[in-house]
């Protein structure tokens, strides 16, 4: 290993020794960009890597709110403003019990590279809370969001930091957050949050964007290897926003999606997933995926009993992990390879463990890395920001066309970087190199700040 890369990795591990997810993300990026560091010896003198792995700002705060029983509950809030080299901080808010500093830093670090790949002027950030929206009433969620924004508002702005949604933060939560921001600021600043409803400044195609973008990237990646999506079978994990719209676009492209899942287990419908039913369960009723069997008795439900996801035991051509980080582990990768999978498309953030990714690459499986393949959401958020600035709306078709172009360009950047450094079809390394090269040039140009 490059001596400089190794030293920074060891220093990062020492400083952040309890933050496993963050260290995993840093380890993956730094190891794959070694060829760039070997080529640019000056980066060591400028401490490019040390600056890249250290957030510009970490904000932590308490979030007190009152539940429906009148009891005061206290959660913890975060905003990691990781990097503003190429634009205002940009990245989602996640409300989930698993949220902690390590996960926030890992997501913020990934966001830097993802946003750089889009070609749009946006920096990297992430935030959220250990608050769990599941089982909460609308009024409880509103009170929590208002309390959360009462602190967050002082750290964000349409030219400073622009949050969006993530796990646990959908249109309902964004609406409550935006309403409180507008109330405090006494001004309509539409570009301060993205993922808004179209009726008050959101963009058409935003909710579809991450899932659609994933499939646009998959189309390009497979096409580069003379593989057509039409007629292929697809397994998808998750049943949230990314999974639903990846499924929708995959079906439009002629693929047959046979699995979707939630945290309790997965459904398998060999005739193809009835997406209208899944949307009703998840987007309207906010129910569990097992309810699919109530109207589709011939489908199967496989309960999750351990760390392995049952969705990956189903033999398919393509697997799309769209749920959460590290959901596809080494044993899952071995099962997928044994079953003849040809490609993996990461819809979630870092859904494959490092061991799983390495195993898949070693066995010639095409891997679309998350920071490239799920960049469609943030790319469309940037399009939403531009519409807010112009006081103008694009049509759904215009936004989708722009998204298609962006995802095609992202794949081409990953492919070109992999080829430039003799890495073959390793698009994981290609994505990291393409993004890092852009960020490093900006860092050199802006001096020591």
C-alpha cells in the first residue's frame, strides 16, 4: 500500500476508533484512489487526504418534543457539514433509531464523492436524528420536526447547506421542517430544503429520481458489456422510495422484478411484483410488506431470521440492494455468485460490505457503486434548487431527461477513470477516482482552508 495512504488510514482509525461505518467508507475510498496518489506526490505535502477525511463542521444538538401523552421526549440531532469545496453543503436527513455519529459521518463522507460525480455545484453533508417515525402520530412527527428545525435553522440556508430527505424523512417530514423554517425566518427561501411537495416549490420526478437514476446507470453499465436489461429477472431489497421506483423503472425497461423486502422479511412473486399493491401498502397504509400476501396468496413470504437477507437467496440475474448500509454481506455475495448473478446495483448507501464487494468483483460480477448509481436523488435535488432560484418549474419529462443525461455522464466518468488507471471494469474504484480527482483539484486551487 502507498505509504501516505496507509499513514492517513492508520491516523483516521486512531482518531475515530469507535466509528465503524465511517472507517469502512474511508478505507474503501482511500485504498481505491492509491493510483492517483502515486501519480500526484504533491498531495502529501498539501495534506489532501487528511483534509478530505475530516469534516469541516460537526453539529450535535438535543431535540426535546412532547408526545401525545404529554410526556417530554429527548432525541439527539446531527448535521455533519463535511465538505463545501464545490458548492453549498448538500445531503439528506435520516430519522431512524440506528442514527449515531459514525453513521452520520459515513453518509456525509460518501455524499462528498457522490455529489462531485453529478457534475453539479454541490458539496457534501448529512444529518438526522435517532428519532423513530414508525408508530408515531402525525402530530408527534410534526412536533418533533418543529423542534429539530428550531435548532437546525441557524446552520442551514439555500447558499449554505441544503438538507433533503433520507430514511424516515419523506414528503410529510420535509413539509413540517420547511414550514417551521419559514416561520422562524419570516421568509420564503425555497432552496433551503429539497424533496418538497410540488405545490410549494418541489420538483416533479424528485421522489422517483433515486430509483430511476439507479436503473439509468444500470442500463449504461450493462450496455457497455452488451447486456440488455429486457427479459432479465431482478431481486430488490427494501420497499421504500428507492426500491419502489427502481422496481417501477426496471419493469418499464422490460425486466421482471420478483422480490421486495422490509426489515422483517421479503416477498417473492415469481410472476413479477405487483407494484401498485406495494405502493398501497407502503406509501398509503405505511404497512408491512407481508401484507402483500393478503391479495397475492400465490406469492411467498420469507421471514428474516439472521443477518443474511432472504432476498439474496432467490436466483435472479440482477440484484439491487435498496434498503440500508451493509445489508449485503459476504455470505450473501457467495450465494448470489453461486446463483449466477451478473450485476449488482447499489440503490442504498454502502449496502454491500467491503468483503462482499471484493468477492463480487473477484468473481467478475459487475458492481454499480452507490456513490455513483444512487446519485440520481441528489442530482434531482440540485435541479429542484435551480428551479427554486429561477421561480420556474420543469415538466416531469424535462427533469427525467436531465436525470438520464446526468446518470449517463456519471457512468462514463466511472468507466473512463477505471480505464485510465488500468482497473478494467472496476467501477467502484472508477467512481472514487473520478470524484476524488475533481475534489483534489478544487482543494489545491482554494488553498489551505
